[in-house]
């Protein structure tokens, strides 16, 4: 039989049904899957040393057998360490870890062969390694089963060793020359000095001894660059095609000038910042265009995104359109609703609110009003997505905290605006008119990354805070200093100011040794009987939450004990103190959002990050970043570096793929080039009809299912 890339891997020489079944657990079903099952690391066996050749002060790599291993105690204070004693037949050495994870105890055992790398040192005339890198070798690899060279290491599944997977991959590589089709146009490869695909795969799976080990492990070789470019290029190509499709869709050409819009702006109790005015101008131009707007607005906590979206809503409403504003939590939806009630009073416009807590009778009446077009401005949560919520003339959608919604949810709301209606006094009823969409986030993505990822969205950034805002002093505080924190709290309340104490849990947990909001609220009331203390968490009903927030806003409550339900949408200018308990448990974006609940007035504010236990290295980095800066974009860059792109961006939510090799942080320069090339190519050949793009189009076709499921929705991602 003639092999192809889609040939099942079990037909490959040396595989068979049993190994094929094990490979399937890693989603390796075909020869193509196997070729793109890439190494996660490389070992250097070019210069293995024997123990009797070791020289102190130099990096060395040895292969040896474990003689003894386990925890040991050293020094007068009996400090606990982990020690392995090894032999290779020419001598004995020890490897020591002064800080070690508990799993070491079960991971290493006698008679196990390992490859150990690190700097050799001398203690009491004996050679030792301190905190070396250790690779456990398969039984079929030890002690010397392969010729010296650079050895790739692969993600494995049970029952398949490293040597087995390397043998299978080498067999696949031997036949890959005739199988691997290079879909990238030759002119594009030459312009960007990219290796042919087959050559790149050979370099990655079977690296030459002349390559630098560090370059291989950092994915900096030419082979890696080729594969990274291709992954990014196809994503950006899909976004470019999507953007072009959006520009062809029918939208509403809103008239910006009008009494309602002018009246809204002139009656605001404050002046818009220059950044707000700039972004509002960008939105207005989009709304005037005959195509549907798809714009992302990024802005730091407290930068005033909400009022900009309200101003844009006023434009839509004065043109006869209905506006839907969706928030991820009931509390945030309620806060937006109350703010809108206040700001739209001058133009006699009454907003409505629909959430899961809306009473049944009230809900039924509201749904009828919405369907008749009698509700010009509707706020809500996921409840807006329900089938019975039908608009007569939905023309403008705002999605707040867009990262909290999945792409399918955002698309559902967008499609509720597809009903034909005569906008702006136009005659007739145009079919397939889509609403303008504005998505907002206070969890910024670094600008260059946002511009590149959201290739089908226009991106606006509000990079200025309202005048008069004071810096927030932020400090990490240990549990032993709790009394000092309470003293700060008492002084803050005595000045007539207000504060928050945030806990990670609503109620006490048997599984987690963490303080909880409910229990601590009672303790704090006992400790500070003279202070009015309120409790707010997600399990309260909508009316209960609204009552607590109303009392806090009216200063009937001085100290609000809460969970992360207050993370967004709370605007209390008199609140100047934020205490976050177990701060080591929170992510950077969440800590930044919580801190953003204070410092919203002209008074100086303090944020105290209390740590309740041991901190991981990542936890230390997060808290150090919070102490160092209040700039949301700098925090986002640090968060991206700490957590990595998958966690940071939430690829499942954003609709982005899980890349095999590409890394959105490390490979940003390649991403920018790939985006530029993809958009340029679609500008020149939007239908991919040129002969040199035939294979490119074929490559896109193989990804059709992925494009349909994800990139189709990218315009509202």
C-alpha cells in the first residue's frame, strides 16, 4: 500500500496495533500526526563524561545508575535535603537538592538509570552536583544504547518509551520526503528565508550534532522558526479572510449627530478625558459606516469605558435602534443599570434590566416590551441569550468583560440582531442587517499582541485615567502583621472613609485551609462593634446584593466584607482601603481588578495583600508585580510572561487554537511578520485564485472544520 500523511500510523513499519493504540491516547492517529508530534526538550549526549573524568567547576553530563536515594539530614540543624548517590562503574558521585518537591521521593529509586547534567563541585574532597537536571532513562536506553549526539525527548503515553518513539519517528521521516507537501508559496518562503517543511521537520526530529543545544531547547533553530511561522500564518490568514467577509456584510449606517447624543454628553457630571474622546470618535466613525462595527475597547480599571459605551448607545437609540448591554455577573449588570438610570435621566430614557433573578411576572411583561421594541436600552447577563428574549430592532450590542464569555455566547447575541428593520428612517426593510458590536475589557492584552490576535477586530485603547486619581499604595503583608492591618482599617474608617476586605471563599471549606467571607464578617463585627460591616457574595439574591451595595454607596456600611463578586463594576469614590486575604491564591488580573475598586476618588488609597501561607515562586512574582506597578498593560505583560499564553488568553474562550509549537510571548516577532504577510496576501488575492496559492487554499480547506467552529466567531471574540 502507498503511504500518505493521512495513512493510519499502525501501518508504519515497527508500529502495529498495540503501539498504535497507545499512540492514539496522545491523539497520534496518522503518519502526519506523528510527524507533528514534536520534541519538548533535547539532551546533549555529544560529550558524555565518565565519573573519573569529572572536573570541578565545569558543566558535565553523565549517565549513571542510582545506588541509593532519598531524604537526608545535614548540618547541626539537621536540614532536610534530597540526595542521590550514583555510579557508572568508574566512580561514585552524589547529587543534592536543598529544596525539593515531595514527588522526588517516589520518582527515584535504586537501580534506575539517569542522565544527569550540571556543574560539578567538590565538598569534603568528593565530587557532587547541586540541583542538577536529571532525565530518567528507559530500561531499553540504559546505560549506552545510542550513539553520542543530540537526543530529542517527546511527550509520552504509558507503555511507550523515548527510544521507541524516536525509532518510529525516524522511520516516518525516511518516507516523509514524498509525503510532506509544502503549502506555503515558494515566493513567501524565499522572502522570509524559511526552510522547506520537510527539511524543517528533519532538523527538529533528527538534529545535526553541529546545532546548539540551547537554540534547540529555546525553539530558536531555523526548523523551529519555519513551523512557528506556518502555525501563525494560517491563523492570521483565517482572520484576514474573516475581516474581509465582515466588511462585505450589511450593517446600519447610523447618523451620529442628534439631540439625544448631544444632550447625553452635555449633561454628564464630568468631562471626558482626551483618551475617551478619541475612542468615542473611532466608534462613531464605525457606526456611520454601512458595514457592521466589530470593535474591541481595552482600558485599564477605572479608565471610563462604560460611559463611552453609553454615549455610543445614545447614538444608536436616537436612530431608532434597540441596544443590549451584556455583563458577566448580575452585580455588574445591576451596577451598569443603576449608572445608566442616573446618566440617562436628563434625556428621559428609562433603561431595563433582565437577569436570572428577575421575578417571573416582571420578566413576562419585560419580554413583551422588548419584542415590541418598547425597550430602547436593555442591560442583562447570560439571560439575554435565552431563546424567548426577542428584539424587534436590535442595532447595537455592548459586551462588557468580553473574556468572561465564550465565542458561542457572543455569537448568539449577535444573531439576535439579524431581523430586518428600517434603520435611520430608511425606506423599505433591508434583509440580513447585522448590529454593531462593541466588546470591552479591563483585562488588557499587551497592545502589539491585541492588534495581532484580533486581526478581524478594530482595537481601541483608553490609556488615560480621569483627572485627580491618586496612586494606590500597595504592600504585601504577612499574617503576623494582622494587627497592624486592623489598625490601618480603624484609622481609615475613623476618617470617614470606607474599605473592602476580600476573601477567596463564601463559606468555610473542609478541603481548603482558607478564611471565608461569612465567618470572618461575624468575627470582624465582634472585633469592631462600632463599625458598620456588610457582607456581599454571589449566593445572595439580586435584591439582597442591591440592598447591600445601596447601603455601602450611601455610607450606611463602612466596611464591606466580600468575595470576588466585587471584582468588577463597583464604583465607590469614598472607598480608600482594599485588604485582600490569601492574596497568593489570586491571579494577577484578578488582583488588579480588585485593587481597581479603590482609588476612584481624589483621596489617597491603600491596598494590602495579605498572605496566609507558603508562596510559590510564581506567587511571589505576582505579588511583587502588584507592589511595583498600577499600569494594567504592564501587569498584563507580566501576567502573560508568568502564566503563558494559553492560561492568560483562555484559548477555549477566545476561539484561538492550541498551538503545537508557537508561543505567543516568545515568538511575538514571528507572529507580527506572519500577520503582515497574511493580510498582504489576502489584499492581493482575496479568493486565493492565483496558481501559486493553489496549495495554500488546499491547506486552508483541511482546516475548514476549525475555521468554521472558531474563526467564524472571531468577530465577536
